[in-house]
C-alpha cells in the first residue's frame, strides 16, 4: 500500500479539469491509464525522469475505481484531497448547496480520533 501514490493520484487528477471529467465518467479506464502513464512520473521534473516500482494494490485500485472516498480515507488518503476531488466530480449532482459536503461528512462520521495516519 502506498499513501503517497493514492495522494498523487488525487492531487494530479484534481488539478486537471479534463481528468476530473474522465475519472467521473470512466473510473476503471482512468485509473488504469493513470497508473500506466503517470504513477511513476516524477512530478515537476524534466522529462525522462521516472521511477519503475509504484503501483496500486488491489484494495487501493478498487477504492479508486469505485469512487469510495470512505475506503480511501481508511487507507490513509489525505481528506482534503479526497474532498476537493469528489466535490469537483459530484457536487453538481445535488440540488442544495453543500449537500455533497454534508454527505461526505456523514459518511465519515463513524471515525473518531485518532484518524487514520495520512503521513506519507
């Protein structure tokens, strides 16, 4: 398991409106594409620099492809990154302002301190 890789996925997808839409519409394909092309790329570095060993484990991949932000939180993904990405993807599906954020909070309400470790 790699909290770093989960957070890198959430961070890079959230900062690209086209990827947000792609992830919303086709999560399995987007996660597979991202893992094969961007996962090992070293961010903010000149081209050609990459690692070779990073990949999602099956539990992480399932949480990402099913948009399961509760499971991502359990796995140690940073809550700010999950919240901002999932707001971008799903807030439009709700009639009321902040309705998605309230649902997000309610679905995570069973957690108590200390929260899962988000250190990478």
